[in-house]
C-alpha cells in the first residue's frame, strides 16, 4: 500500500520563491573593492528573473551547461539560481586550476557559456582558442550598465549588467523534475584528470534541509552568514542554497580573503556564521595575536576541506571565545557528510575531553550513512581504534562520475568509496586517519601523516606542518616533516624542540626521521596541503643515515 501524499518536486525554484515571499527585505551584502554592494532578497529575485531571460536569449536551453569563473558575490548567487531554475546546469570552475586542467574540464563538460569576473579575464583569454563548445562569454565588471566598459580579447562577449538591463523582470519558470541536473563540480584531479560530479535539484534541496538542522550547521533566518569557502569549491559547501532556503542574511567577501579583510567584515557586518578551510582560520588566528577586533557576533566558525588541528580549535575557544565547528565532506557528497558537534551527555565532560571529540570529523549528518571497510572488505568495529576505508551513501552522495567509466571502482554495492582511512568510535564519531595514498607504510606498520601534522601544529612556535612518506632502504617508507615556523622567532625554532614535544605523544618508531624547515608549504586550489607538489619537491631527498 502506498501513502497518499502529494507529488511535490524538490527543486531550487521552491527555494528561490520562498526566499522572496517570506524574506523580501533580508539583505545580501558583498564587498566590492573598498565599498559594500547591498540589496535585498526582493532585488535578488528580480535580477534572477532578468538573468533567466538573458540566458534564454543567449540560446541556453534545458540541460545546457553554463560555467562561472567568479569570486563569492551577489552576481554569483544570481547565477546559482537563475541557471538551474530555468532548466540549465550551473558549472562552477575552479579559478586556481592550471590552464590545461581548465581546458579539459570546460571541454569535457561541454560548457555553452561562461560568466567571468572582469578581474579574472586573463585566465580565459589565454585558453579561449582551445575551448570547443563555448558560444558566449559574459563579463561581470562594472556594477551598473551605464558604467560598463569591456576591454577583452574574448570573442562573442557581453557585459553582465547590460545583459540584465535589457530584460524583463518576469520569467515563466519551466516545470522541472527534481532529478534533473542542477549543478556540477569537478574534483581536484590529484590522480589523473578531474572527474565531474553532477548534482540534482533533489540532492541540493535535501542537502540544504540537512544544513538547516539544529545539530548540523543550524542555518537560520536569524543568522548573518559569510561563506569564505569559494563558491567554486563544492558550491561553497552548499551554503548559498541553504542560506536562501532559510532566509538568512548573506555576506560575501569577493576576492578579499586576507585575514584582516575577514576580521573587518565579521566585525562590521556582525557575522554569526563563517565557513572556510583551516588555512584561512589559522591566518586569522595569527592576526589576532597582534590586532584586536570585535568578533563576538560569531556563533560558530565552520571548518572543513582539511582536518582542523585540535590546537587551533582550543586556541580560538580559550583565547578569543570563538567556537570552531569541525565538519567533513567531499565534492562527491555535496559536500556535507559529518559534523563534530557535542552530544548532550558530553556537555559535562572536562574541557580537554570535549576538545578531543570536537577535533574529530564527527557524526554522520541525518540522511548520510557511513561505514569503514578493512583491507579484506570486512566492516570495521566502532571501537575508535580499528582503521578502514570510509564508505558513504545518501541522497546527496554521487552515484557515478560524469562521462567517466573509470570511476566505477569508486562505487561498491551502492556505497561510495571515499579514499579516506578512518576510525569510528563507540559514540559514532568518525575520525580521518589519513588518505589511503598518504598513509606511510613503515615495515609492517602504518603511520598517519595527519596525526603527526596535527601534533606538530600544536607547538606554539609552528605555523604549519605537512608530513609525507619518503623511501627508506630497510623500512620501505618513513615520515618526513615539512614545517613552516612562525615568523620572527627569537631564538629560531629547532628540530629538537619539535622532537621533544612529539616524543610525549608518539612511540619512537612513529616519529619523523627528519624535519625540514621551509618558508611556505604548497597548497592546492582549495587551500589544502598539496602533498603531490611536496612529494615532487622532495623527490630527491634522502633521509639522514643513523
């Protein structure tokens, strides 16, 4: 017997219309140079209508891919809704990728149009002749049609504001199926070419509901939320959609991502929730050592994209009264998968014990299932010790890669294999031990590079640390620590200091065989330590002989 409920399509059209009907006066603010651009959900709604008309006039049809190369801004938000709501597919391009990777991704996705911020034009101008399917480029420059001046070598280009000014503020939204494609992102391509993840309206809708739940991110209409994570990185972790669903006040930093810019925005706009990768917040933490800002409006700082060092979580809490909420996800999971909130019975635990829980990746959010498999394909026990590869499934987890049969090995029995090695404790908290490709095989034992990195970064004189495997004639591999000291240290940081600290936390066989000091650690386009580049830099390195 089937239930007697209405067939109600879960599409982004509902989110867009709900925001306008219930929160027309709510503000959306973007840092534009030295000033702020401000308008309301009502203005956003009208411009989204105009943009949908403009897309239709440009020849965009249902299923066409429309790409963006842009910073976090109100215009990017308009594209987030106009493109999928008119039936096309939003494709956010990572502006920090190499030219070769961008060419591959654009051609593989068969993008028909690209919207680009004027300051980023050199990225496209270099590769435009290699783009096989793009028919039109739209440049987002001046804030009004009257001021627009387009100076670019791109063929068939138009100005964003002129485009909107010529259109009517009404559009007949088509009837969409909730399983229609709405957006796509490509993975970082650390092994082979990047792979495309194609999100449906239904997946984004349910993911947005998931982020609004009290025990996940608790996105609310009473919040002022600033996504610092780029809108080209897993759709800014889905926040533009969940913020709009909830009717939250939105603040976008544009290209202004320096710690001082972020501190000033949080202070001036009274931001309650900010979200970004650990390197951004480590930069803010360093700034707060010497400069004072009123950041008391912050309810939580969401950290994901890489493991947040427990020392960072502790320092923000103890020194500045700021709460770090640790989360985990991937492009393939839309991305929210787990959140490290504290369970009700843990609230009376000693502070140190609570910090240890909050430093884990956390509990699977509702509608996401997790499990770990060992090398024999057997499910690991939830004992917090046994390690296994993390598998996930859920309504916003990808079931395959776009036009890529090679990705089939990543899926088994309806589960997605993440490549992360984890433990899961008796309370259900998942902790990433390492990526499968970053674990260090020393003899018959595995060493976690992540555990060593986090421990080194607890040292008060260390800014950042990455650990990689290097060949060893006897043990196969041994760990090498690459460390960036904090600036202007007197006396300079020494290896002995770090070893002394690590010796209290790890057995001798797990300690790095050497520590190398560097001015900066290479990072990926989304702010993670780029282990591939680090390994290349130290390809000829030989460990000291004992």
